[in-house]
């Protein structure tokens, strides 16, 4: 299996802890690589992870490489990857402010802060179910279809991305947004982006995606120049 993927996952555990986005034992993270999922182990502090701690499982949850038990939350990792084919990384963490929102069951709309609208969009709170349960996995699967970040009631947060860095940046943005909301409420309340301007913002985002995708396609079509040497 690929050591660099394991090293990236271990490094994310340290970054989350150092930036106060997660406690030592809380959360779990994974990366999809073809037919396998690289995932954090159960019971190991995430701030002390070594690449050798990371387990590799198949889509049935069977460990194919590594020692110990995979995260108890493997069910929702598996269903997210099955539901969102473009997603290759998942971070579940307990950032303190965002987790406070999950405890208060406060959803976050997509019309509050421009950058957050672009990076994460609307963030729903999914109903509480016991950790590791099939019911929790079902709730996550239903909500993740149209969202890139979720708050799990009385539990924590999930962010996803095309790669691990994108998932991390979304978790970071979610925690920052929650802090902004608290600050705004202390100053008299949130003044949302007007609906017509919000639609214009989404049009801008969609146009950027079209340009980005076309650029990627053009690069694939370009053939390298032959050397005369």
C-alpha cells in the first residue's frame, strides 16, 4: 500500500490538534484510493499518529493492511465514498465552536459569509444517532448528497473533499465561520447576503468551475513537444 497516503493522514491529525480543530482522541479521517480506504485506527490519539498506525480497509470494512481496529465510524466513511464518487477524503473532527453549534442544533445557512459560501456552502445539522450506528450512517448518507460539510447533532462535524487538503480547509473554514456568527450575533445579529446577490455569487462560482474544468480538459489534450535532441 502507499506510504505517502498514510503519512498525509497522520500529518492531518497533528494539524487538526495543533490548530485546535480536534482533541487527541476525537474524530477520524480517511482517504479513498481506488478500491481501498486508508483510515485512522480506533483508540489512538490523533495528534501522535504515525504512518504505521494507519489501516487499510476494503469497502466491506475488512482490514487488508495494518494492526489494530479501524475507526468505529467506518460505516459512514464507506457510505460517503459510495454516495459521492468525486470525493476522496473525509475528516470527522470535534472543533469546539462548530461542535457547540451541533450541540445547540444550529444549522448554518449559505448566505452569511462570501468565502464560506464558496468553500463549504450550507451546513445542515443531522438528527442525533448513537456513534458508529447504522442509523447514523444512513443520516450522513442522506445529507451528504448535496452538502460538503455536516454538523452531527451533539457530536461533531464532517467535511469532505477531492483530496485531504480540501477536506481540512473546509473544516478550518467551518470553525472560523462559527466564530464569525457568534461575533456577529454579539454585535446585533447576522445581516445575510441579499438573495439576488447570493444567486449572482453562485453564478460566479459555477462559471469558475466551468473554466477550471475546461482548463483541465485542455491540459489533458495537450501533447508534449517532441525533443529534437
